C-alpha cells in the first residue's frame, strides 16, 4: 500500500487526538483526504480505470458525510480540520 503504518500514525497524531486514535472524525477525514489525493493522481494517468473512479466517488462521499457530522456536532472542530487540510477556500 502507498501509505505506511508510520505515516498513518503520524497522520492520526497530527489531525486526530493521538497516534492510536483512529476513530476520531478529524483523523478519518485526514486519511480520506490523503487517499483521495493519491487516487486522483492515479486517475489522471489512467483515465479509463472506472473501478478506481467508483471507489474515489465513494470515498469523497464518506468524507463529505464525516464533515457534515462535524459541522452539526462541533463547528469549531469542523473549521479547524477544514483549515488544516485546506479543503475549502471559504469557511462557513
């Protein structure tokens, strides 16, 4: 896999509550964002890879659902993760 165990631990430590806390919404959004960026690069080279395109769309939907959850639960956590990952230009 393209993302090593150490890289995942660092990702969760940076954006989550700790290196072992893989269940926090912020950590999952960060992981989805890196996976989406990787798949987007793959699809730029392989335009007809439709199975990867489908999995990318599903992943974007999951990230969107997690961000909607954060938006409803705690707007400050939502704004912090959006700013940290530079997902949107305008923060609501």
